[in-house]
């Protein structure tokens, strides 16, 4: 029999140890990688999900008829078939707000690393070239016009940081936001035409797939820089490789890729791109906070049916 004080929760993939321990203290835990049987899954009322578990949709939902809530480890939840979840009456939560500052820090660091060629300078010193030659002069952030694609919590945190660099800031989002003083552009293409840096922080999924395409890159121009800390699917990876190879844009800084952890060889061969292994929120402090937010969302659902971070598509199912 299940313990009503410890609801059954399925963990989709291994999470940080501190998060695993918190889940095990609060719930009766089942691990998807242990291949729990249908009898066990039939008792599951909650799921702790992450992108590491792969796509989560109808096939799994059918095996968990008692599933009420999915708590996602992260802000983006394109790993979950949200329409099918809503149709099954399943509330989905994320960790919005918890990682905004960390990802914004990383985005600014990636921008500076890309423009000032910091990784190349590090290699230059390590390889012993400094004794023979001076490191080439780099591009600069001075005088740039920076466009933020997606002015949500992370986008606003990035904009606050950019304010200290005395650059012009503009943004694109689905609608113009009230009380925001930055210029708004109705499309990513229009924003690229007005800027020479694009920082991408929109959610993944079908609606944003290849939002940054060949036309947007061409509009950004030969002095343009693309920084992507959102999802790899938002940029057309093939078009981006061509743009970097041909000098359609100057450089790119990427924390995300279309088929992680696999990065195309052609991308890895380029010297005008800085590549990171999807570490935007990857600090000890922030990952622990994300894990606690996940546990809090699950606990609040079972206690009050009102978790703090319900995603918009399932908000009508909570409460």
C-alpha cells in the first residue's frame, strides 16, 4: 500500500545528490532508469522531470493514470508534451525565477568571451605563443546595439547587467511590454536589422524552432554576434555554421545546441565561435536552488493544489 503522507513520485533522470536526497525524504520515490513495472507506475501521482529524461508525453502518461503533477528541473519545459499533459489534466511546474541571475551572468560572460576572444587568448598563452608574437586585437563591446530576443525574467536580468556597459538595448517578444523603456521590435528579423548583437533567451519548442534563421543572421550583418543561452533548436544550426564560415556574421557564443551533447564537427572546427556545454544555470548554488524549487512545487501541489511555479498552459488546472 502507498503511504498517503509520502506520495509516489517518479524521477525521470538522476538529479544532483542534494535534490535526490530531498525527494527521497519527502516522497516515495521510483526511478525511471530502474524500469519500474506498471503496478508501481500506476501509483505515481507526481513526476520530477528534466531534459536528461528525454521527451515526456503520451506513452508515459498512459502508464501513469494517477499522475497529477510534473515538476520540471529548469525553466524551459519543451521536453514535456505540454498539450498532452494539459489534456490529461496534469499540472506542470518549472523553476522560473530561481536561475535568472545565474543564466544572465553566464550570458554576459559568454558575450565578453566571444567579443574579446578570451578562450583564444588563454590558448595563446598556454601554447607559448606570447613570447613570439602579440595577441591580435579583438572586436569590442563599445558602441554596440544589443538586441535581447525574449525579455522574460532572464532577459530582464541580462538587460540590467548590460546597463552597466553603456550600450543601446532593444528587444523582441510576442508583445510589447508595458513599463519597459527599451525599444520593441515585432520580429526577430526586425530586431536583427536594428542591432549588431543578438542575445537569445526564448523558450524552446515548436513555436520558436529556427527563429534565428539565415535571414536573421544576414540581417545581423558581418559585424554581428549571436549569443544563445536558450535552446539549441531556436537557431538553425546549419544556417549558423554557414554564416560563421562565410563571415555573414562575425562570431557566436553558444551554450546550447540542437542535438546535445553532440556538437557538429564543422562547428567545433570554427575559431570564431565560443562553445559551452549547456552550463547557464550550472553552479552549485543555483542547481541546489532549482532542486529545492522542484521539491517545493511538488510538496505544494500535494498540500494545497497551488504550487508556486505553474506554467501558463496548465494554470487553469491548479488551485
